[in-house]
């Protein structure tokens, strides 16, 4: 069984620096046990670097220094683990509800020696929210409408923090459709960033939604 070919050393080192070796080991985990245990589809083996690992790592271009980051629905550790490898200054928790995925994440993080917490649960569950609310950044790569992701991610953020969601070419249409719902959930005006110039092609599309307030239903309760 072959693993995904590494990009040119210059590209990998541009993103991961002296942690490039750890990134290679992470890709090996994805290409072997990640596929065997159903965290990654077998057809993804040859594009793990560009479509998954580098695509997620360049999210770090829009994450502030020393941020507390909650990665929601982390799955195979995407984008949380590539982000941690590219940005060792960040404090990251991976939130994942499925036991088999949590077990795999713990094994991989133990092998890589990364100081990352794995939380088994859903971000919207009260115990999880109590433990991890107040994050500077919440990331998500899950497929789902922007409004639904805002309802899950925004409560984890401190006021002024930001939800960063990896999206595709349809991001402008999704923003136009969901902007009002996002505002009702306590989010500000969504912005689109394109990251990864000189690293990935096409560029990674990131939708940023700041937390500017509480959901409208909570505001009504506070006025009573």
C-alpha cells in the first residue's frame, strides 16, 4: 500500500517548517489506518496533501497569534491537526462525537507528540459548551449550510471571536442565502478569504463570521 506522494520539499517546508516530518507521518496515518478505519475515502489517497492537509494548513493565514481554537466535527483531524502542525503557537481542541474517530485521533496525536486535546461529544451539547466556550476561533470543515454551522459554532466563541469555515466555490451564494440567519444567531457580516497562494491550487476558500452578539431569542430573555 502506497501513501500519498509528498509535494515538493519547498512547498511542505513553506507551510510546516521544521514540523514537515510530522506532517509526513500524519499523512501516512491518513493513507493507511485512516482509510482502513473509514475516516478517509480510499479514492483520496493520492490527493491527501493538496486536497486535505495543505488545504487545511493554510487556514492558519487568517488565525490570530496564540489563539484558542476549537475544531468542530474534527473527524480525521481536519483542519485541526494540519493547523496545529503549521501553527505551534495555537491551543487547539478537537471536538468529535464518534468514539472510533476519537480513538484514532488519540492514537495519531500520541504518535506525533502533539499537545492537542480531543473532546468526545457534540459542540452543541451543554457539557462540551461549558468546557470549551470562550474560544478565539472555531473552525469547521463539515459539509453543511452556513446557517447551520453558525448555530453550532458561534456559541463556543467569545464576543469578537471568529468562526472560520472551509467552503468551496459556492461560498458567495451561500453567504447571500444565509446572511440574515447568521445575524439572527449572533454573527456579524461574513467575509471570504482565499488562502494558500503558492501552496495550493485552487486556493482555499475560508468564510469568516465574527461573533458580535447573542442569538436574538437570548436577547429577548435578557430583557425580561
